[in-house]
C-alpha cells in the first residue's frame, strides 16, 4: 500500500516537473502574449461591433469561412466591399494560428479536429477547456454578455495578452 | 472610401472628403427628389418616429434603431456583442455624419438589419435631420 502511494507521488512530481519544463522551455517569445499585428482596414472594420480578435486565435480555414459569410455574420450584416474584404482576409490568413509560432496559437490549432473550421474562438476545445469553470450565468451578466466578449474579462485582450494576471471577471 | 461609393452606386452624389452633415443632407435631398417628384423636404419629427419605431422581423425578433443606439441618441449605445457605440447625435459626437462612405455603409447594414430592406433617401434625410436638430 505505502509503496503504491510512494510510486504515485513520485510519478506525479516527475510529470509535473516535465510539464513545467515543457511550458517554461518552449516560450522564447517574451511571455505569452500573441505578437502584435496590425492592419488599418482590419482595425477599422472588425472592431466596430466587438474587439478586433487577434488573427492568431483561429486557423486559416476558419478565417476564410468567416470572411466568406460576412453578409450573414452571427445574425448581423457585416458585409464589406470586395477589395477591403480581400485585404483583410489576406492579413488574417498571414497571421492565422497555422502561421503563428506562438504557443497559444499552436495550442488552439491542435485542439481543433482536422476537418473542423469553427467560426468562433469560443467554440474551440481549447477555449472550452480554459473556461470550463465559468458558468453560463456568468457569461450572461450584463457587464459581459457572452463568451465572445473577451475584453470584458481579459484586460489585455485587444493586445493579444490573455495571461492570468490580466484577468478580472466583472460583476 | 472611394470603393464604397462605387459599390453603393452613389459615385456622382458623394464627395470623398469629410463633409458637414448639412452637405450630406443636400446630397440626400437631391436623391430624394429623384426617387419622388412630390418630395417636400425632410422632417425631424418623422425622423424621430422612424428612429423609435419597433419592427418585427421575419425571424420574429423585434428591433428598432434605438435597440443599439438607445432611445436618446445623445447617449452611447451598445452593439449586440456588447461593445459601446459612441453617440449618434452630432451634438455629443461631432464626427457623426461627416464621412459619407461610413454613413452609407451603416445605413446599408442597419436598415437591412431592422427593416429588412434598404432605407429610402427620404428616410435617411429625416433620420439625419432629427439627429442634427438634437441639442
């Protein structure tokens, strides 16, 4: 019995150390924030109804689907003229999670099954796992509204910084 | 900016430069005369009614311009995704109705959203008249 427990503890601490090493070692990008990106049209057109979501939060195939359906975008009409849409799509694709070495982007990407192209960051398995302790009622608070309102809780969301020290859930 | 003008088919009537709301109204007036020979001017009162009228859409939801812009457009509003919208009334936000391409883009989206059709030049002019008369 005792030996069995010792083994468990030993095994537990070895794997914990492994995880620590893995998460500490692979960073090399100055913390966990996604790299800053900018594009004037993206900023102007994709931040009028909600914050501009960093392109590194979804894979290329998701951005292409989103851009192909702007006229019926989550119940709203967010249609753009063709040249503006093409410019924004190119920017989103070039900085998408597939082309983003940042750890966070890679994790999001890995969580999505190969055949799937989710239209929401908040529907990715990565997002679900990171927010599994937040109740639907919390997301529905007047000060928040829905899981899509990242910046209500993440003070660094607009800058692509979702680190723990910048999280504060409003009442 | 210019690209939007092409799309909306208003190339001739809009200047691509920042314009005063009055200038914009003159352009809608010219358009309204073309749409309706009996055009008899814009009315702030009609604009106010238009702004507040709740309409039931084909999906059963009700919406009005006030849904997002609030009943008093001198106040900030909120989008469905809960982001703050700066006030629509120029008295509270002097940038409103100075960028014709932006105005046309949002009339295009919001009229389709609330009325499920495009707004007429008469409706746009009444709407702007109402907002610029707010003090």
